[in-house]
């Protein structure tokens, strides 16, 4: 009997000791007393040779190396080169010939001259304006592609951050589950627990291993996706993302909508398309007016050894205006009307995206606060109580396991909402034309506060 009591006492002491050592720094450090949840997901040491990757360095590399961005920039350069071409007069014509006319006084000798086509006044200017509007539209498309790829890169980076955090959380819980299995076996050996506790722990360990396999696959897929965006070999190494900075959205929805209407390259490109159509209509109407051909020819009469000249003015008459110029005006009007409808549709879609991403960011902010300040500290204390109670036989194994899984799910949800918040902001930056900071064209004094993931100051607000 004494040996049994001694065995049980030794087992309880070992279980309590392991429990204290295995608690996250949040519990061991007493952070629950102040409501902090900073260290709930303490980082696992990086593998040897695994480097940290920063989001800004990836963005800088992508802007320089992305073939899609470079292709869009070259299209813009090509469109700009069209403007001076269409504003220039057609190339002149130089003429050479020889004439011999049998007359009473025969005319025989060389001919030489020059000719120039001159469009009706205003046509070249309108052609240049049409080409300039097209170049402006392609420039906005280039900027839109750049912002879109930056947003996609940010989303992939944040997803990679979540995957690494999930692996850390699940790996830590796997260690706890393996200890739970040992504890259940020890209790079963002395008749204080059912064999079902051991089996249930083993099942959960197998499920954790399965989840880790899925997370590893997701990590490798995200590595390949990010490498593809920055134009690296997809199979190449990448590294571990840094801790994300959760940025508090302080701009109201009306301001974001105005910013999108004023600065969004997507909408600006559509607006430039409308302007181009209006200039194309004016050019099509100007085609009703005739163009001119001016030529001057020099003549040489070898018979009498004298020179002469001839000046000609030609007029191109739009004789077939009903099937040519009139149809050209109809075409330009239809294209302009279509561009206006496309602009309206783009504007509506843009404002919807602003509203949708704004409410997603607001939701994520609320959930991050609730999870960080209430749910996770409560779940941590529940796990602490369950683990201590199971060690002395006051709590069953299922309650202990549920406490651990509840904490794990809450931690995963916290990081998931943090990532969802940052992804929503990345999409907002895409549709509003750039970073949501207090600098730039927007009024000063407004901007975005940022906080470390899960960190909080004494006043309960996010750290700047």
C-alpha cells in the first residue's frame, strides 16, 4: 500500500512538473493577469539555414523581375511612341520621269518633282489626342497590373505566415498529446484510467500527424506560388515569413470610396477609354472634310534647251460618305457608348469591392480583439484547470482533450483572422491606388495604426 501511494505521489509530481514546463509562456509568465495574449504561439526555432523573408523585399524583387509587369510597361512605352507618329504629316513623294510628246514643236526632256499629302486642318491633332488617350489608358492598366500583383503577393505571403503559425501550434500540441498519452498509460497501469483514454490520445496524435502533412503540403504550394510571382524557380527555397503587423483601419468607408474613384488605376483606365472614344468621335466627324495633295514638278525641254514647271493641287473628295465616313461615325459613337457603360460597371464593381473588403477588415478587427483578450486567455485557463484536475483524477480525459483542442482552434482562428484582416487591406490598397497611409494626396492626420500580431499595450489598444 505504501509503495502504491509512493508511486502515485511520484506520478502526480512528475505530471505537475511537466505541466508547468510545457505551459506556453503566456501562462507561465502570468500574462493572463493583464489580459495579454502575446506569446500564445511561441515560435519554434528555425531550422538550420532557414532564413527569414520580408514582405517588402519580395515586393521590391517582384517589381523589378516580374515579366507581367515588364510586359505591361513595354506596352505603355509602345503606346507612347505612337503619339508623335500619328501627329506627323505623311511622308512626301519625290517624282522622277521622262517625257516625249510629238508636236509641231516636239517636247522632249526629263521631269522631276515633289508631292505632299496634307490632311484637313485638325485631323492630325485629333489623331494625336486619340493616341495619347490610348497611351494614358495603357499606363493605368500597367499601374493596375502592378498593384494587382503586389496584392496577390501579399495575400500569398500572409497565407504562408498562417501556415507556419499553424504548424507551430499543431507541433506544440502534438508534444502535449504525446505527454497526455504517457500520462493516460501510467494512470491505466495503476487502474486509475480506462484504456479508452490511451486509444483516444493515440487517435488524436494520428490526426495531428495527418494535419501536419496537409500543412506541409500547403506550405510548399505557397512557396511555389510566391516564387512564381517574383519570377523565381518554383521549386527553389524560400524561407520563413516574419511576424505580420496587423494594421488598424482608421479610414471611414466614404473616404475609401472617394479614394477609389479618384486614384484607382482600374477606374482611371476605364475613364481614359471613354475620353479616347470621345476624341475618336470628333476625328470620325472630321473625316467628312477632304484632304489635299500638293505637288510641284519641274520640266526640261531638251529641244529648245529650256526649263519649265508645273504646280498641282489635288483634293480628296469623300464621295462615298454614306458607306464610309458616316459608318465610321456610327462605329465611334457605339464604341464610346460601350466605353461609358464599361466605366459605369467598373465603378460599381470597384465600390462593391471597397465595401466588401472594408466590412471584412472590420469583422476581423473585432474577432482579433475578442479572441486575443477573452477567448484565448479563458481557453488557456480552462486547459490549465483541466490538466491539473486530470492529474489528480477529478477531470476525465475527454474534458482535458476538449480543452486542448478548444485552445488550439482558438489560436488558429486568431491567426486566421489576423491574416484575413491584412489580406482585406491588401485588396483595399489594390482598388484604392496604393498604401493606406496618412501620406500622399489624402488629408493629413488620418492613416493606419499598426500593431504586432497579438500584442497589446497597457490601455488595451493595439500597439502602434
